[in-house]
C-alpha cells in the first residue's frame, strides 16, 4: 500500500517538476492568469496520467507518456503562450533531461535499501532539491540562451533531444541495452563523442561571434565617447570666445595707448593677431541648434585648412529628441569621412544639408571620391583594421531611433542620407 501511494505521489511530483522547469526555461511570465492556467493544466494532465495507469497499467502508460504529457505541454506553450515551437520543444525535452539525476539517485537508494518505497521517497526529495537548484542557478541562463537565436537553441537542444529519443527507445524496447551486440554497447560512447566534438566546434564558433560583437560594441562606445569629448572641446572653445569678447575692452585700451604714441605699425600688427585669434575660436552661425553649430563650424575650419569647399545649410531647432552626443556622432562621423575622401580629389568639396521635415530629422552629406568604394549590405567597407566603425555608429544610432542611414555612390559622388523620426 505504501509503495503504491509513494509511487502515485512520485508521478505527481515528476509532472509538476517537468511543467515548472519547462515554464522557467521557456521564459513564460509568472502572471496570475498564467499561473491559474498552469494549475488547471497540471490537474488535467495528472488526471489523464492516473486514468491511464488505472486502465492500462504502468508499462503502457510509460509508452504513451510523450503523447499524454509532453505533446499537450508543447501545444500549450506554442498556441496559448505564443512561444516558438523550437523554444517549446527544447524547454520540454530539457526539463525531461533534468529528471535524470533524481531518477538515478532514486535507483541508488532503492538498491541500497532493497526497497521500491525508498526509491520513490529519494526521488521525491531529489526532485525538490533539483527544482530549487535549477530555478536559482540555471533557469536564468537557459532563458537568455533561448532568446538569443535559433542557432543557440539548436546547440543547446542537441543533447536533451538525443537523450529524450534514446530514453523513449529503451522504454519501447527495454531489452535493447542487454543484447549481446557490439553495436549496442558502442552506441552510447559513439554518440557522446560525436556530440562532444560538434558541441565544442559550434560553441567555439559562437564564442568568436560573441567576441566580435562585443568588440564592435566596445568600438561604438569609443566612438560615442570620442564624440562626447569632441563636443566638450568645442564648447570649451565657445567659452573661450565669450572670454575673449569680454576681454575686448583690454585690447581697446592697449590700442588707444599705441595710438596716442602714433605707433601705427604696431597697431596694425596687433589687430592682425587679434583678428586671427578671433577667427580661430569663433564658431560660424548655421542654425539655432548649438550642437550642430559647433560641429559644422569645426568641420568648416578643417575643410578650409585642406582647401576643401565646404557648403552647409542647416535649419534645425535647439531642442530635438536625440542626445547631443548622438547628434555629434552622426554629423561628425559623416563629415570626417567626407572630408577625408574629398581631400584626395582635384576639385574637392563637401556639401551638407540638415533640416526638419514632417517631424523627421534629415541629414544629407555629399562629397567626391577617388578611392574605390565598396558597399556590403548597404554599408561602406573599410580595407583597414580598426576603421569603418564611424559608419556603423551612424547606422546604430539611426536604427536605435527607428530611422535609417543610406549610403550610395553615383558618378564619383558619395552620398550619405540619414532619416530619423522625431516623434
């Protein structure tokens, strides 16, 4: 009697464990509605399992278990909770694999005490501990892996799926492992070794991809930090202009002193020096937006130093949803690439136009080029290591705000057009 009762309790704990771990792995939210649904599902599946045991016995119920329990759970996750079929299947077979350790502990206890009841009790205790450990230390990582990509899910699911079908095969054909056949004996070691090397290869490939992605994110962060530093420097330059204007009275006093002594040549030389200093630190006024003014003024000076004709039209309010750092990165990266490319041409020019049209920020930059430009997936390719992150930074910022950046080449003219919704 005790053996029967503990066996029935074991079935209940096993079902509850499998469903709850599958839920954790699949990333189903623990809302009140979802919890109520899952309680009813647990009760329904438990009744279906006990009914099968009552009418068909343990052996037949074990063979029907996937259709009684696992298939309904997969359908529930896919159709009701709207998880992908790949996530649903993987979470269920992975939870099934997690039952193996408690099952093994139960077998050891049963053999040690020569008691099926000891097997059941040890299994129940082990599965409770397994649930706590998996929920605390494993479920979060598995859930993130599930959300990463289909490739990651397939990589993770390989071993649980193989184990699931192998274990089910041993239920259908219980004597398969005890046949005197070499292929049966060598089957498990062969499969383990194959999966091991496949896993190592795929895992290494995935690690390389993650390293490349992290490296690119780091470089984009460096780009943003560079833009922030450049913007800070431009603002300091603007403050210097204000200070210089404030000190103008001292220059006038000095000039008056020279004039009273009739030292005209010294006055001319001093005025030339003052004019040059003012020109170097005074930003040109392009529009109301302070950040755009500072950047356009800075690149106007850089273009002038390289004898590049620089034309800018800007109609932009002082306040827009983009941060100053993002705006600086967009314009600076675009203009820096344009000036670099134009500087190698015989008739160099850079044309930039910035405006707000129908609640969208529009930025257009045109420049000639001589070095061949190759576009891959719409993005210019750099032939130099550690280059090309400026264009990727532009694309990243545009996409972050629901916009796009389009690069194109036509008749030796390179074009960058950026569109970002402001609503």
